[in-house]
């Protein structure tokens, strides 16, 4: 019981530190953030931070790792790994939008990673791997004849990701209301388009 | 003849200075760029730069102004102002994608503007005005019954803009080939969706 309480307390501290860190990284940029900035924003001493992590780069790794874990977990879901590729793709796009909204600051940080530290390079490589995994599903759905043949799979993937990822630029949970409405709208637009076809009536 | 030559030379200098400026602003961020950086990147003295513009903020205004002029000009085109709203919308989305590709560094800079200078505030206000003008066409097309009624016009506009604007994140003219293919793909995806409907063959 003592062990459990202690574990929970420690985990709470790392999680709340991470929440503050992500906010500061998103505001000032990773390069523009010092341990001093993090210490001030978190209201704890630098040595308290160093008690939990080795430094700024480890905080970045934990933060983007949270976003990446959320995204990669989607690919292991049954609906993403069994059945026709077009249905798997629709599931993945829907769930990506969900994860992006649920983990908004973490995915925002992930999508802004640009730099040359090992952690940033690792995050970029993982993002490319995720893109590649989804592009394979797009290609399979197109091969099945379930997607328009006139949009090249790699380009379709980029346009889909472009639309999903753009949410970090404009979606604000307090103003843009019900996530379910956004998720439905995005999925319908992506797969069936905006136009009101006669049969859809 | 002398006047003409001189006018051409002066205009060439401002344009080429602007091309260098936009590249540096996009690399380092507007705030992170000094007149010294611009002077080095352009290979001309600071006083030569001040011969043409009052300073960094005027360069920003000229650069984002170029992007905004390109976008607003679309709305004055006949195909954007006459005929059914759904056709006007399709024209606008297609032409936005064209302008974005043709003026890639300038639109990239425009989309990254965030700050508090008067010029940045002006650029943000003009962007909002453009978004609003397009949202009006979306609303009109939905009222005509030509767009799906289950996607709220403001949300549809944001998703469309998200997909178009995402091009600044991934489109590279040397690698991503024919702009026409990208423009067609984006327009088809946006209006008719990725799914291969039976009637479409």
C-alpha cells in the first residue's frame, strides 16, 4: 500500500511536470526554452526537475513519446488490422483525429519537432514510420478498388494527414465544441467529399 | 528608355531582396531575424536595404502582402463571383491551391505569422477576412443544397483550409512533381471524397 501510494505520487509529479513542459515548449519552442523557464513555469526548483528527468531533452522525449504511443496504438487495434483496407483506413483516420484532440498539446509538439538533437531525429523517424504504415493501408485500399484510382496513394496519405494535422492549428476544445462532430465531419469529408450527391439525399 | 531601365533595376532589387528575406524569415522566424542577418543573407549592406525599405517590418508587410494579394485576387475572378456557390467554391479551392504552390515561401510566411507587431496583426486580420469570405461561399452552397447538410459550414471551411494550407508543410516543388496533379487530387478529395463510388466507375 505504501509502495502503491508512492508510485502514484511520483507518477503524478512527472505527469504534471510534463503538462507544464509541453505548454512552455509549444509557446516558446523547444530551442527557446531553458531549464530555468521550466522551473519557473512549474513552480518547482531545477533540482526537483532533475530528480525526475536528466534534462530538457528527456522531457521532450517523454512528451512526444506520449503522442507517438497514442498514434501507434491505433495501428494495433482490431479495426485497424483486420478486414478490408478501406474500412481499416477509415478507422485509422477517425482514431487519429480522436487521439489528436485528446492529446492536443502533445501532438502539437510532435508536429512542430524540426531540430537536430537525437530525440528530435528519433521523433521525426517515428513520424515517418507512422506515415508509412498508414500509406500502406491507403495503397492496399486503392489496390482493392475501394479508393479513387486517380489519386496516387502517397498523395492521398499526405492530404489526409494534412487535414487531420491541421487541427492543431485551429481546434480549441473550449470554442470548437463537441469532438465527435469534428471527427465525423472530417471522416465524411475525407471519404465521401463535401458535395451533396443525389443518392445521399 | 533610361527611366524604364532604372525602374526595372529598382524593382528587381526589391523583389530579390524580398525573396531572400522570406527564406530567412521562414528559417529563423521573424522575431529571430535581425537586419544584420538579412544583410548577410542578401550580400548587401544594411544601408542598401534601408535604401529600399524602412526596416524589417516593412519587408514582412511586403512579403505577406504578396501572399494576401494573390489570395484575395482569386475572389475577384469571374468564376469565383458568378454562378452557383458550389462551383464558385470549387474554383476558389482549386485556385487557392495554385496560388499556394506558386507563392509557396510567401504563403508559408503568412501562415506562420503569430506576433504582436502592427504588421502581424494586420496580416492576421486579413487572413480572417479571407477565411470569412470563403466561409460565406460555403454557407451559400450548403443553403443551395449542393453541400452535405451534416457538416457545419464553418467546420467545412476549416477542414478545407486545413488541407490546402498543409501543403506548406510537405509540398516541395522539386520532389512532389506536377502541381496540376496535386491540385486535381486535393479538389477531388475535398468535393467527392477518396472512396471509389460505384457510379464514378
